[in-house]
């Protein structure tokens, strides 16, 4: 019984995944042909908000997603599955979009917005010769540890460093830096 329900719900999701594309296509035509004026709205943005409860940004994201999908359609069957997966591609010209998309698919990475953005950011950084910024790549376990450590620092500060000395905290800070950085390396922030 539950398996049947899951299958039914998954079919609904699969059947409606391309809706973002169709909505973007319709919004683009309404905007470009100024059809919103037929409903007595002065601006496309006012029309989208009042008629569909879609804000300006989301309306334009859907329109841009439609353009990206339209550009990528001729090169293959595997396309972004939702609007958020197209966001990082929007900033590229059509030729770059196709090349980046092919290269991304060849990596075998899961198709999700985060992986697409990461791939494009890494590609751009390599082209510019800059190191890749991966500061947003952090496991939840590591983040939890950092949050706990910050909590302990706050407690020590509130306690005026009575139970843990400031010198001990700085010592352990240095130990952590040494564990993170390879021997002889510098992150540009000397202590």
C-alpha cells in the first residue's frame, strides 16, 4: 500500500518536473508580447505578482531557465531538472552554456544546483588562474564542531578566562592551524 502511494507521488513529481520550463516559456511570451496589458496591468512585474503570486526575481529566473533549457536541448537528452539548476548557466553565453554542460555531464557528478555551481566556479577560477574558493564546502560534522568550539570560546570570554586561559585557547588555535596547513605552508595569515 505505501509502495503504491510512493510510486504515485514519484510519478507526480516526474510528470511535473518540466513545468518550470513551460512556465518560463509562457511568462516570456506574455512579457515580450506585452500580453499582460490585456489584463489592465501596466507592468509585467505587477501582472506576475497579482495574477500568479510570482515575484519579479522568480519570474525572470523562470524566463532565464527557459532560455537555458532551449539552448541546451539540441545537445542531449539530459537537461537541468529544475530552475535552480540553470541559475549558474544563465551567466554564460549560449556557446559556453553548451560546452560547460557537456563537460559537467562528463564528470558523472550528481546533477544538482550545488554541483553545477561548483563545477562552473572551479572552471572559471582555473581560467583566471586563481585558486578555487571552496569556503562554502564544509561537512555538517565539521560545522557542528566549529559551532561547539565557538560556544566554548564565548563561555570562556563570559567567564573572563577563569576556567580556560586565553593563552591556552591561543595555543590550541595554533595547534589546529598546524593540523590544517601542511608543514611549511602559509595561508597568508601569520599569527
